[in-house]
C-alpha cells in the first residue's frame, strides 16, 4: 500500500473485533512511530502498550467512560519524556513530536490491516495512576489499535482544497 492509499483509507475506528494483534504487526506500527522525525532529533516520545483487558477497562473509565476504549485489543498510551526543549518561537517540542509519531503509527496501522482511533479525552492524572507513570512524564494521547469490526471504507467528508489553502497571502 502506498502512503496516499493509507491516508485515503485511514479512519477513526470505534468498534473492534475481539482478535489479538500479532506481535509482528504491533512491532511494525511501533517501528513507524520510532522512525518519525522530531525537533532537534530529541525523540521524546514514549509508549505504554496495554493489552490486559482489566487495565483497558480502567483506561476506558478514565477516558470519559468511552466503552469502546476497552474493546480495542491494544491501547497505546503516548507519553513524552519532556526535556524542557522549546522551538525557537517558544512552543514546547514534545506535543508536536508525539503527534507526528502517532500519525506515522496510524498510517502504518492501515498498511497492516488494522484500525486506530486517537483519543484525546482522558484524565491524565488518572491514566498515570492506572499505569504507574512517573509524575515527570506527560501523557499526550491514547491510541486504540485493532482489527475493525466493520472494515468497509467510508468516504471522508473533507473540505475542498480551494477552501483550506491560500497561496502567498490570506
């Protein structure tokens, strides 16, 4: 599958088959995240892989009670081991770097026949408690991973380019 096919095919999956993900496929998507670029090559991302059903239920509870979080066979908790590095304009590096790594991961998931869903609604303090994540580590997102219950591809409702792109000035 080429990159544009993965981009066109990728969708947020909220219903998963109760089928475990093979280690080789999980390793492939994690490798895609590992290879992502980062500011000053800091590579501040860290990932906690959660497969245990009881722990996934606890994560679902602290993710706004979204039950489908527990249904995904894998929950990847994306964290940042922030080193206090900032971009020249004052923005911390780690949120952007973790987002790029997760984007690589989600596209690699499509290539492996997997679905994913980026979860931004969660109580980071409670996630840290559930997973015993140290205080100095920042929890940035949860990424669900699994085989989609409905593998059909739905057309994406996206604005046309002429509505979102300006050339040379606004």
